[in-house]
């Protein structure tokens, strides 16, 4: 069994709390001989800024390049509201995504049956929901230049952000979406605003071309992003794979996640291209939820999304789908036994804190 | 009683069908002497393109400038999927918004008690919901330059869209939001992505400044647009007025509208600045729903959003709030009597078509 180089970046807020539970699972995997890791840990986000004035140090970036996979907690919080724009906590995460070229962000929005009642939506609309959002993560308005604020006359200012997409960026994310659809229910919805944005025109065109050339066995539907947001609320089960750009993906994946009632439950993977020589791809795994400053430090955070992210790493980066399955089964197990953190509690369940959920998970894993 | 100059632009798809019902209400208002109109009608969108090769003619634009208010149905449809970008149906609507400087788009998302069960959300989450989205409508990525697709080497293309906001644009829409909040529950949420976009940084800053200078009596909360989308699904009743930019407003207002279960019910107003000399402001009123090509021509469309848009025109453009009230009461009346179009039907209600709903409304108005 190979030793996996794993970099842990707990980050800010509840990021450190949920990462603490991942460490317990890593220790258990090591003890039982199921998986072996060379673990490093470093700072990102506000925590890094407080230490070195940067949202991620060059040292940490080097470690990120050297790692087989990265697990990240969450970044951000009101404490850093006034740091310079280039040093804000989010810039650390954005630099990781961009420099490592993690262009494919996979965000499953899965409704755990035991949690269907925690959704805002009626049970019948979300029960069995299983959407995979495939979000482009290294292009668009997040990284396009110019991105400036300029002083004009009379104290007026002008802010500019630029959405840029080149065909190859759209093509590669479309391929990821179609490939994944083939392993699922064979259906892709692509969302853009071609009626308003030129990048939407190009997006729709390239996705159609890739489809026509290589994936006619997969069904493809184009939706306008606004109408797609509506459809997510109206009838979410119509979706299998949803592919979209960086900014729309940010919003639509949050809507989809919230629908499931399982926000604290949802992991994500951000993947780079498969390298020709090694067959490896760079990868970062993180929960969909944020740093949640309102509950940080209280031991209330749900560690399941973070531990689910470790499972995704085992599956996508380390070829250990069996171990990933085992972790995911343990997650289902503790839910079935009625354990709930605050975010997913309902009548008749046993509410536990972050540590308590970790205890329950480890017991379930060992059983 | 003054004669109001009203321009009707039915547009495409169900736009013409719902506008036909507005004409019946206009005739009734005229007969009863409640309001008097000099009505003109013209084409916009695909209908205009089919006639003159443009999504709106210069003649129609002149009429739009001369009108006291414009009522617009909807634009777009698959028939025009392949017309040149500059001539697509939506370009007609966008030109009206931009040239008339209709910068303030008011989109009430109101849950009619009789329709709470038509929502995807659990009844208790949406019952009594009353959000007013204030969307900036003449700036941002919709109109910023450059907006281009360029050919690169090897058949590659690059698409660019540009989000531009100047302080004065943010200031004026913020003022509209704060003023409206004072007539409601005194609460404004402002949504942007200041953690990723420079326009978000400026947006947040200007909204805070306007608030601090003139509206400290109104409560103000900043939310990230992705997190705001989540909150709309999680706990929509926390919102009173929600102010945001053109693109986020497009998506968030569709989410909010869909929450209510009353999509076919929701009107909107797009307002310009109040002119110093005349006290007048340019205005366009349209349903939040689109041209719905799937049901167009079948007599199934719900005309209530369109007729509600006429009521908004009477209130905001013509100072006839009493007549607007009467129309809105009639809408509530037909719902209470159990009349429903297809989009809002539920068990035990009487399903009617577009004409049938018009009949019911006129009967209720006359009663
Ligand atoms: C933290 C922030 C920069 C980030 C984003 O906007 O991409 C987050 O919202 C996400 O979705 O991962
Ligand atoms: C038709 C389209 C251009 C328009 C928009 O994107 O603004 C529509 O979606 C809306 O919200 O009014």
C-alpha cells in the first residue's frame, strides 16, 4: 500500500474544528492499515494572514504542489474584513485553485433520506435527490483581467470585473461533465446566459460541439442560468449533472446544496487535468459549507462534509473506493442511528456536537 | 382626469395572450370612467425582428420615449435561436431598459395565501412571504464593454464580458431600496460578491456610505450573493427589501419568485429617475415570467402577472393607487373564489384558461 502525500489546510472558523475530526479518521485508517498517509499541515486564509501577512505562504504553496491531495477546511470571517483585497482569506483558496489549475469543481447535492425533512422543500420534491454540479473553477469573472477600482472625478469610482472564457476551458469542463454523466443517469444540463453574455454564447456553442462530436449518447439540455435557478427550486429531480461556469456555479451549487437540507453534509472535489505521464491529477477536497464564523469555536459544527471530502479523496485521488465506501456507509450509519449535529437536527433525534459526531463515526467505522 | 399615454408592447409567446386580457381591463377602466388612456401598440422582440429585422424599431423607440408608461408582455423563443446576436429578441428589451435609463427594477415576490400550497417550499416557510427585490437594471455585465468573441489561433475563441459599475449607479439604486424599505418593514439586505469581485467591493462600500449618511433608521445587512441564494431557500421570510446588481438580481429574483409558488402572478416595474422639472419618471411594467414558448398559443397562460403590472403602472406612474388597489383586490377575489390557471392549480380549484381568468377578473371588478 502506497503512502499518500496529504496536505491538510484547516483554514479559519469551523474549518479547524471539522479538520480535527478528519485527523481522528486518518489515525484510525493508519492503525487499521486501511490507508497510509504522509500528512503535512499548513495555514490558509485568515489564519495564514495573521501569521505571515499573506492568505497562503509560498512554503504552503510548495507543499500544495508536492501533495497528492489537499484537504481544505474553510476560509474567511469578519475578523479579516479590512485586510487589503489581495490578502483577504479567500485569495488563498483562489490562488490554490488557479495555480494548481483545479478547473473541475464537483459538487454533489445529495439528499440523505434520513434528512429529507430538514429541507425547506416538500419531502417528495427532494427525497432521493442526487445532482452533481460540475462547476468551472479556474476561469470566468473570478480571474479575468482587468479587475480594478479606479478613481474618477468628484470622488466617483469605477469598478471593473472581466469574465473571460476561451474555448478550451469550456471544452475540458464539458468533457468532465459528459464523462461523469455516463457513470450516472446520462443527462447533462448546461447553464449560461447566452441571451445577455458573449461568454454564454461561446459556452453554449462549445458544449454543443463537444456533445455532437463525442457524447451523443448523453442527453444534453441548455438552460438559461436564471431559469435553471428556478427549475432547481421547482423540480430539482429533473437534474442529473449540471455544468456551468465559475460564477453561476457558485450560486447554483449553493442553491442545490441548500435544497437537500444537508448543507453540513456535502463534500466537494476540485480536480486538475490528468497528467499524460503519471495518470495523476492534482486535487483539493473541501466541504461545500463555509467558515461559519457565527458558530465557530463552539464545538457545534457538523464534521460530516469534511470527512466526506476525505472519502472523495480516497476515491478520486488514491484509488481506494472501497475505503471511501466504508466511510460513507459509516456516515449513513450514524444518521440511521439518529445522531445529528445542530444544523440537521429534527424531532426525535440525538443532538451531538462536533466531537460527539466524531465519536459516533469512529464507533461506526470500528463496528 | 388626465389621459395617460400608454404604450403596449405584447412581444412574443404568451406575451400577446396576456396582453389581450390587459386590453379588456383597459376597456373596462375607460367605460367606467375610472381611468382614461391614449393607447398605442407596437412590436418588440422576435415579433419586431420578423417585421423589420430589428428587435425593436426606431419608431417603437420613439413611442417609448413619448409614453407615460410602457406595458411589456415578454420576449424570446426558440424561433429566433439563430438570429444575429445584436438582433435577438432580448436585445429589444435590453435597449428599452438602457436607452430609457430604467435603472430600478422592482420585483415583489409575494406569496398569495391561497397559493402557498403551490410553492415547492413548506407552507410555514412561505406563508405571508413579502420580499421586494430591487435590482439594478442598466449597468453591470449586461451592458459593460468590451463584450466580444474573438477568433484565436487553431480555431480557438475567446469570449469577454465586462462588469462595470460606477459609484453613482450604485448610490441611486441603494437610495431606491432604502426609500422603499421605509414604506415597508425597514430592512435592507444588499447582495454582492465582494470576496471575489471588485464591483462587489465598490457595491458594498457605496451601499454602506449611503446608509450611514442618510438611512441609519433602516437596518442594513450585507450578504454574499451565493449565501443570499441559500438564505432565500432556507428562510425567505428574513427578507424585506433585497438590493443587488443586474446579474445577481436576474437570478435571485427568479429564485424568490419561484419560492412563492406564484410565478405567473408576479408583476414588476422598471423605473427611471424622477425628473426635476416634471416630477415624472419613465417606467416600464412587465410580468416576471417569460415568453413561455412551451405553452404559447394554447390559451393556458396566466394573465394575472400582466394585469398586476397594469395595477403597478396605475400606482407608480399615474397616481391612481385607488384603482390599483381595486384591481389587486379583484385578483385576490378570483383566487378566493377558486379560479386557477394551470400554473397555480391545486386540488379542489376551478381550472380556467387565459380568457377564462380574464372573464373571472372582469366579473370580479364589476361586482
Ligand atoms: C470563498 C469563496 C471565494 C468561494 C467562491 O466564491 O468560489 C466559495 O463561495 C465557494 O463556493 O467555494
Ligand atoms: C429576457 C432577459 C434578457 C431578461 C434578463 O436577463 O434581464 C429576463 O431574464 C429578466 O429577468 O427580465
